[in-house]
C-alpha cells in the first residue's frame, strides 16, 4: 500500500512525511524554505506521491536488490537536480557492474565496498572521479539506512575526499601563451574554437558552461552564464571577448554561440595547443586557472569567486599559485 504523504516544515526546510508499513516515521527533504516557496514544495510533494504509486517504497521485510533500490531511491529524491541524478545513476551502474544487479543491499559489506573502490581503478577512472562515486555511494546507502533496509553503511569508512593538489609546483599559462594559442587557431580559420577559447580564457568559463552560451546572454559589459535550469551567474566581459565576438553578426540571438560538442572541442583544442607549441594535460582547466589568478591580482577575492562560480576555499586549493612572472620581476630599490 502506498503511504499518504504530508507536507511539514522542519525549521528551514520543507519535508515530506509519512508512516511506513511497520509504523516507522519517514521523512524526505523537499528543499530550503529560503529558495523553495510553499507552492513549489506542494508540487514536489505531489510528484513524490505520484512516483511512490508507480514505484512503491521497498519495506524492510522485503529483500532489496541494487536494481530495485535504484528505482526506489530516485522515486524518493525529487530534491536533486538532473545533473546530480545522472551522477548517482552512473554510480549505481558501477555498483551493479561490479556486484551484480541482483546483489542484496544487506549482503554488501565493508570488504565488498573496498573491493569496489579498488575495481574502479582498473576501469581507467581517476582518483578525483572515484572519490566522487564513493561520496555518491555513501549517500545512496545512507538513504537505505533511513528507509530501514540496512543497519550500517558499508561505504562509511572509504576515503571520499580527493588528495589536495599542490598548486605551488604547477606551471601556469601566461598572456604570451594565450596570445600564441589564439593566433595559431586564427591561422587555421577554426572560428568556433576561436570563440570558445576566447570566452574560456577571458571569462573563466568551464567548458560545459561555454557550450551553453547563447548570443542573447552577451550584454555590453557582462556575460550571463547558465549553470542549471534556473541558476544564473553574471561574469565580467573583458574587452578581448568583445573584440573577438565583434566580428560576428548572429542571425538568431537565441542561437548557441559555439557550435561544437564537448568531444569536438576537446580534440580541437589539444591539436591547437600542440600546433602552438604549448603542452597541457587539461587545456580548458589551464585557461580557467589563468583567468582566476589574473582577476585576483586586480579585484577582491569575493568578486572573483562570484564571477568564477566557486568558493574561495576551492580557488585556493585548486587554482591559485604564484605566477612565474613574479619570480622574474626585479625588486624595487
């Protein structure tokens, strides 16, 4: 029997509450009251109720497999975004590839979890991505505990925090390299890549963000970046970007600025880096690094973090280092 859900307020959050078949009180977050109005919370409650009708919650007395829990888990998580749901779905896929679709949640122990983490290395997955999947697995099994399906989380002791990157030893791009790269791309007449590199280098955009930019997102002195379905952030538009885009006259303002797929962009920029005599393992990350450091020399940290779309802690751990030119400067007498 499908439980009847009720909307309740838990301090700063909206919650969906109900009683399970064994009488236990269940609760699921529907979002913060500061960002989710009551009408939106009621709509989310209605969607959750509808999902439970089609995919009833597995009760503790039933044997729950990974495949069955995946269906129930996403029915209980209307609060996560589409992108987060896709990441969790990929974690489920890796869990089932290693342990089997019919693996019982209760039968998965700490040894299985550790073996799964080690197995991810054999699939050619990097440490950063593995840590992301470990954190997802911890969340997935924490929800299974809350639903009364298991008593402990086998992934709780696994390392899910990636090692800190030593930015002090990492080389950086400089303005001369950026100019050389743009000139090299200009000679090949690859105009799509030319626009892409310009906005990534001088606006500090991630590749996924740059590929979503439309012409009407470009304003006189700023750029509106779409970071999700409804989320937006405003970025300073440097004169170099305006100069590059000034050569183009869009027919449709709602058209995408750069007509490249992520794979096409990655292959093209790697070839361009080689042609320009610049070798970098993560080209788009290197462009974003350079913009973060360059802006921080001119603007307050909180302003740069707002433009870049990350926290000051992330910037200091993964982006900032002393530029090479500062070591080459002659001290003032």
